[in-house]
C-alpha cells in the first residue's frame, strides 16, 4: 500500500509526496479516505498561510471533513471492523481536562485537530484515527454525506445553542456552507419561518431551494424593515450570524425578538466590532457563541439517515484527488459560486 498526500507548499501552491503509512495504535482504526470536503478554513490557510495564531510552517496537509472505509483495526478496537464506512470527527482531545470530563470536549485546550497547525489534515489515501472519533455510517448514508457531517455539526451546534424549536422564526445571516447547514438544521428542528439574508442572488436561490421561507438581498432591500414586515414587528426568536460581517453582527441586535437569542458563528475580519449592547439589554436578549461542535456526529448521521436533513444538496462542485490543487484554485477564484466543493480520493 502506498500513501500519497498533497501538501500545501507555501501559499497558493501544492506538492505531492508519498508519506509513510500511519501508525495504527491499539485504539485506532486505519481508514482509507474516500471523500474530503474543502472548508473555508482550508482555503484560508492555502491563501494566507495562517488563521490568527495558527501558522503553517513548512509543507502541510489540509483537509478535515472526511469519510472513508476502515481497512485495519488496532488490537483494542471493539466497535468497528474492517469494511465499516465511517465519518471522522477531526479533533483528538486529551480526555482528562475539566472540559473533556464535562462533555464540552470541543473546548479541550490540548485538542489535536486535523489541518490545524501543527497537525496535518486528511488529503491523503490513508489516515489513522481513534475508534471513538470514527462514526459508522449506515447503509443509506453515503461517504459523501459522511464527509458533510463535519460542517453539518456546526449548523446543529449553532441551532442547538440558539434553542431553535418548533414554530420559531429564525434569521440567518450568510449563505455560505455554514449558513446553509444552519438553515437545514433550523428546518429540521421545526422552525416555521426561516429568513435568510445575503447579497448574492444565486446563493439566496439555493437557500430558497433548501427551505428558506424568506430570502432578503441586502444589496437591494432594507434588511431591518423587511424583517420587521415578515415578523409583524416582533423580530426573530433566534438570530444566527454566519456571515461574520461587521454590519450583520450589528444587525443581530436589531432583528432579535424581545427575550430572543443571538448566536455568533461567522468570524469577523477585525477582532473588535461595534455592537449595541443597550439594545440587546432592553430586550433581555441572549448573546451566545460557538466553537466548532461537540457530541453531534451521531445526531447528524441519524438526521441524514432518517431523511430529516438532506445535506448532500449543499455540494456544488466535485473534483478527483489528482485535481486537488486545481480545485483549491477554482474555489479561490470562484468563491461566490462555490458553496461546497468536495474531493473524491477513494
Ligand atoms: Zn470545516
Ligand atoms: Zn481535554
């Protein structure tokens, strides 16, 4: 077996290398990678070589949204067998800190997360991963859908934190991949009105197709008065910002209902942005944030298997492994058209 991987090689460049087969520890499984999604963070590292304090040093393998087939198991693996198809949750945590022990393992300070420097990602033929972070896919969930569990988990976490429930009105700012999985998650949790805001007409069309009841083009319409009109002046129970624009973060306080909840998901280019806390306090609104997700892979897989969430509809472009660099360059130069690109490695 040879293990080929593609590394980012400085910014906007990639090289192929043959790498050693991964060491399979007793509690690990060896996975033959089949599908890997290209995430906004991968593209950001590819273009800029860093995200905040995480800096890429030397050649680096990107990719953290993946699914594949188990081809070998460690001595102590109990619940998975060769031939099982699995989705890989990317973060290996310490299991010992207070966050891990309390189930908030996404906050573990010692997490080793795929494609977050210095830990390599999964654009390779084979990867070893702990059994307990590999989730078996039922027969009616494809590897493609398995790879999409990762972004979907973000949408499920955002809507869970916002406590989106039956009959709610939800406003979602942004129609990137995360905006759309937040939409799918809101719909699955029973939201009655889902209002999606962006400036790209084609993306707003996609949002409509995926179940948005109302879409607002912020370039053409007044967002605040339009939401006022749709909600009879009440605002939304839950407002989720995935756009990470200064203006949308600010508008969350305007459009949230009295007693409602705001969840910030999108990262703003500037660390500090202006926000009207007096307005939020006058409504007794809650302001929440999320960091990745936790305990949601089984939920996402069950939701896909049951048909509650049709996640594969967010895929807009597919490429072969050999075309990985072309795929990244395509995503960079067609950012407005690409919702989710995936690479077929298998
Ligand atoms: Zn991702
Ligand atoms: Zn920990």
